[in-house]
C-alpha cells in the first residue's frame, strides 16, 4: 500500500486487538487492517472502517483498488459541487 502512495501506520504494541481497534476508532482512523495468523496464511487483510463496519478479508491488491476507486469518487463528487 505504501508503494502505491497510501499512508500506512503500524500498531505493534503488545495490547489486545479489541483495545487497539477502539483506540483507533476514537482517533478517527478511516480504515483499520488487521493481520493475524489466518490472514498471513491466506495473504489477505481483515478490513474495518472507523464506523465499525467489517468489510471482511481481501487481498492487498483488491484493497488498493477499492481505495483508489473511493478516492476517485470523492474527487469527482467534490468537482461536481
């Protein structure tokens, strides 16, 4: 994702996943990617939005495409206003 121009921050603290998710929701992080043992085995990431919506698991390439489409839509909407 970084190589495609997206801002990425890692939270490698030794805290419970639920605690970290709640903390990042309060910080208004737009998307959280959770990578556990299962995701490592399947080369995917689990994706959540800051509103708590679970987008499921997907490949990093699919996620990058989704982000690019969302950015393009937002830019188009801003231009129309």
